[in-house]
């Protein structure tokens, strides 16, 4: 069984609401399309000072396994 989680970027990024804080070092949780998902900052959008607070809105740009990849609003991701 292959347990490798490939990275998948979405064609159409969509909004999600932060439920547990997300930083460059720590995963958090978002509410996305009616359910809660683990989430982390996408590397292209992350820097050492990035921190996403509870109730803030983020953009879901992809996923890796069951973890959504998010970026702060207004950050452009080039795939």
C-alpha cells in the first residue's frame, strides 16, 4: 500500500474560515464547504511571520492527503 500523499493544487481556489490558528510552523483547522479540515500554509504563501487567526478568511489552493493547503487572502499562487 502506497501511503504517499501527493500535492494537488486546485484549478479554482475557494474561501474557507479559520477555526484553529495556522502559522508557518503549525497546522490548524478550517471550515471549508460545510465541514472541518486540517489545514496548513502552502509553502509558496508562507513566511516566518505568517499567522492566520481564528475567524479570518483564507483561500484554499490545494490539498496534500487530507490536509488542505491555504494562503492568506490576496496572496497570488503561481502553479
